[in-house]
């Protein structure tokens, strides 16, 4: 298995253990659900009637006043009373084993390879952190929706891509299944490809 670099026209041999795996839809779905659930805040909090500040004394006697019966000013039907089913902080984490996560990434990379969505370059950089430079470079490559995976942090590329909705830049340490599937094309450098193979083998 080989992939041709677009800028230097050199072919690079790809590992069959990463780029020649069957597409496991169920596993990928499970990993994506887990990844998205992990990023839910779950920090919503409301006060129940037990936590609302106020007296537990009966506001007025049960009969004879002409008003509705009331047992507490903390009642949920009263203004500023407690919430009936109060929301509390909750963790939405769904555990995924490392082997499952890595196998899902292998499956995704294999699918990207067979769909010709991987673009391999010897190097990818711009001289300044100007967005128009990055747009021009991608336009020359006829690429619109793209995830650029780098081996190391590149300040110019990160700053230049911030205002572009369909362009994202990350390092090999920050790749995730959601971004790999969302973007139409994936740009890899030779160095980032080597790091991905080291991580997934």
C-alpha cells in the first residue's frame, strides 16, 4: 500500500495494519458517542425544596381563612419555591477501552484511504499567520473542507485557520474520530504520518 505525496511526487509505503482495516460502523458509532458524551458539561444545578432558603412553618392555618391550603413557603408551586425534580451535576462519560479507540481510528483511516480523502504532503506551512495565505494555498490545491494534521504545533497555521469554518488544524496528539469523519479531506505531512503509525501500531 502506497500513497503519493502531492508536493514532491514521492510514494510512501503505508502500514497495512492501519490503512487496510475493515470499516467497523458499530465500533465507530460507539466511540463517537463516547467522545461527544465526554464533552458534555453536565453542570446544570437547581435547588430542590429541601435546599431553598425559608421557614418550614405552615404559613396559615388549614381551614377558615378562605385561602388555598399551604404547608410550606418552599413548595414548588409557590414563587421562589424549590424545583420539583431539581437537576443536579451529572457525568455523561461512557467508558471506551484504549484498544477499542485505536481500532476505531484504524478503521476510519482505512476508509479515508480507500475514499481518496487523504492528502499526503512532504511539508505544509505558511510564512505568516494571515488567513488569506492559507485560503490561497488550499484554493491552489482545490481543497475546501479539510483537517490539517501536523506533527508539531505551528502557530501560523493555527492562527490563520481560526476564522475558517471548514478548515481545522490539529497535532497528532489531538486527533479525534469526530473531526476525521466531519471534514471531507485530511492533509497529512510525512512526519505526522509517522507519528500516527507509531501511535496506532
